[in-house]
C-alpha cells in the first residue's frame, strides 16, 4: 500500500488568516482509496523551505500532494521549489501558455506577463490543465515517486483532484483496497473511562479503534481496510456492535449526528418538551437550540444565592414542561462545579459534577452534560 504526505503551501495559513480546508479533503479521499497518510505539513511561500520539505518527504513516502503556490505572482514559488527539489529545470510550455491566454480571453481579460510564469513546469512533469481557474497543476514523477501539485483554491483543487489525480493514483498504484472510518460519539464519560471499557479493541490492527476527547465528549473512531465495501462495512459494523453493547446509552450518535439532535429526537419521540434554566453559562447553547419547539433555554446573568436558587426551583416546578432542568456552573478555585436539578413526571433528580480542565472550555463541558442528562432521563 503506498504512503502519502500532504504539503499545504501558504504564508497566510501560518499566520492564521485562513483555515486549511484542503488537507481535510485530500486526507479523506486518500483514505477512501487505500492510501496511507502518515504526515501533513504547512509551509510558507518560500521556495527553499518548500523544496527542503519536499526532499525530506520523498525519503519517507511514495506520493506527495501539495496545494497552493501555483499562482502568477512572485510569492507563488511551488513550481520552482519542486524543480529545485528534483534537480531539474523549469521548462516553458508554449501550448500551455496559449491555453492560459485563451482562458483569459474567454472571460474578457488579457493574460499578463505575470501569468506567463504559470506556463513553466519542472522538466518532465505532466501538465494538468485547469478548466475552473488559471493555475495549471502538474505531476512530477521521479524514481518511482510522485509529486502532485494542485492549486490552493479549494474549489479548483477538489475538481482537479477528482477529475485527474484520483484516476491517476488508482491506475498508477493499482489501488484496490478501501479504507473507511466511522465515528461514534459518547457523552458524560471521560476518555479514561471509555478506554477502560473498550481498551482491548484499541489493540486491534484491522479495524483500528482510537479515541479523541473534548470537553464533555469522547469520539471513538473505527477505521477498517479491505478489498471491497462489503468487507470493510462488515468489519466496522461488527466492531461498532461490540462497542455499543459495552457502552450502551453513553453513545448518543454516529458521524455527523449531534447531541442536540439526539436530545431533540428523544423528546420528540415521547412528545415531551423541556425548559433549561442556566446560571453561569455562555449563550452558545441557546443559539444552537434556537430554532426548535422542544427545548426553551434561558440564562440567568447574575449568580444566585442558595436561597434564591431554592425559590427559583420551586417556581420552575410549576412550569408546563415535560422536563425542567435548572443548572448552575460555579468556579471553585482551579475547578468548576456543575449542579443540575431535574423535574419530570418521574420525580426530581439531582446531579453534581466537577471539571478541572481549561476554564474557557467549562461552559462547553457543562452544556454537554446538561443535554445528555435530559437525553438519558427519557426512557
């Protein structure tokens, strides 16, 4: 199985001015055709640094995909950097230049001398013309390895990958394996708790099982390799079944499913509504739940005393909702304390949890626990 690396080029990425969407797209597509991706790199618009990164990558992998740096300006150095890394010259392609001129002409513009730079390619490179932009891409092959350079504009990069690079890789490397990944989402358990339950599965080689923790949530990624969709889907399904049996209701969703959606679905299934009264939270949860008719969220800006909380709770219990939740998030030294009280047709329940992570993440952690406490309460 071939090994690939992705090099994303652009000083604006290093400065945090834009986000790198290209790596995510390429990583998922390489995964789906059975190419192992071991490393990604971001490098600025500097020819010597780019060429150095390419030379280092060529020592480790079979396929390098770059994005960015193919424009017409002086700070678009990818063509020169690839030529330097491979020890070849840049060669002018008259036919490519003519194609670039014609593209400008069709849009009512005239190609400048700057655009002429885009008609230069590393010697021996295969040109990939760009039907949706002005920056041609190319594939430079040397010693059985490929350097594939794509534009940085996501729309252009994605189209050129799908129409030219994808079929090239499938044919060149006789790719028949398939890699698929699915993610299960767990709420109200920590990473160590999940690991204790499914740790044996994490030792598997195929499918692999990995954990990713964030405040209030743990993601379980199941990745399988095989020669057909049926084989891969079967491995993922069987492993997922084991995990669901072991973790039960702690799992609230899969892939793009959200905890908000799972909670709303649970309420709708029982024809219930809920009222959240939150103290010490931000307003992000309210914004996410704004356009629904199942959960109403209100925020108490000022902290309440225990006596005031008791009075508020007695008032809340008279509200016409299927489930009412009163939650208070308080800072106590280097930790946060979350207190939740539920009122429902089944009675009253109390829950307390502490959070010792980054203070700025405490509201997100608390929101997940509030939503999940409602979801779990619905039978």
